[in-house]
């Protein structure tokens, strides 16, 4: 059972790393080539929307941001 948890933990860590890499690539592509250059999406507007949504949620947004930060920086 311990091996199953280690497997899923490694899988989700790899998936999170992949998503963060694609997100960084999307931001860089949008800065270089303009709005909607990556698959017709505005990555920067979407990221700003998430940040504004968390900021407008008051204390719950702050707790959510702390949880998200801890998940992304955990090694």
C-alpha cells in the first residue's frame, strides 16, 4: 500500500511540474508574441483572473493562496 501512495505522489508531483512549465512557457510566449499567441488563449489574463479571484475572496482567498503556495513549493 505504501508503494501505491509513493507512486501517486510521484505522479502528481510530475504532473504539477509539467503544468507549471507549460504555464511559464505560455506567459513567455504571450510576452514575446502578443495576446492569444499560445492556442488562442490569454494566459496572463487567466492568471490575473485567478489571482484577483483569490484576492477578492477575503480570508478564504488568503487561506487558499497559502495552501496553493505550500503545495507548489513542497519538495
